[in-house]
C-alpha cells in the first residue's frame, strides 16, 4: 500500500468531519452516537496532528515563501496607498497655496489703492530721502567740527577731562602743554 499525500489525508479527514457535522445537524444524537462521533472527531484530530508532523520540508519552505511574498505585497500596497494619499495632500496644499497667494496679491493691491498708490509712495520716498540727507549733512558737519584737533585743543585745553595746561608766551601767543618739566627748586 502506497503512502498517501499529507494533504490528501487532511482533505479526507476534513470531508469526513464535514459529513459528520451535516449528519449531526440533521439528527439529534443519543449517547452512543455522540460517543461514536466523539471517537471519530478525536481520531480525525489525531490524524491531522500526524499529517502536520509529516509535512515535508519543501511544503514548509513553500509556505514561508508565500508568507514572505504576501508580506512584500502588503508592504508595496501600503506604500502605494501612502503615495496616493501624499499626492492628494500635495495637490490640496498646492491649491491652498495658490489661493493664499491670490488673496495676498489682492490685499496688497487693495492696500496700495487705499493708501494712495504710486504718488503717495513716491512722495514718501522723497521725503524720507530729504530727511536722511539733512541728518547725514548735519552729522558730517558736527563730526568735522568735533574731530578737528585744532579746535579740540583750543577750546578744551586745561579742562579736567582733556588735560594739559595753557601756557602764555611773551609775544602774546599761547599753547597747550601736556608735558611740562619743572626745574628742581
């Protein structure tokens, strides 16, 4: 007698169980029939255990390959779904950015109209230029007079913060002396 394929054994046992379940559903069992059914089910479970233990290594590797393929396909499907969702989000963001850009342009044009437009802008820029020119001219003149060494020494010699001493000469001129050596007395 040749050995049956484990899958064929499993299929036969499942067929027997299905037939027994159909019969069980059609009739009500007495104690002997229930024990006989229990015996059949217990034997079927034992046969299934035996068939699964005898499963060849090739079948296990095929199942592993199928599992790996299913995992890869699930990952690819999830990636594609995520890319579709991100594409939709990009489209929505682009549309929203376009709407905001248009709204900002409208607000800028309305503000331009409200505040007088080009002529008010031109007058403001000219006034700003005049004020800046006056401030720069005043600052330069003040800096020239403040930074003139001649004037600085002339007006500040002898003051405590500047130092030096005014020395009067016999001919009526004077100078600011910072280093004076006095003779010993």
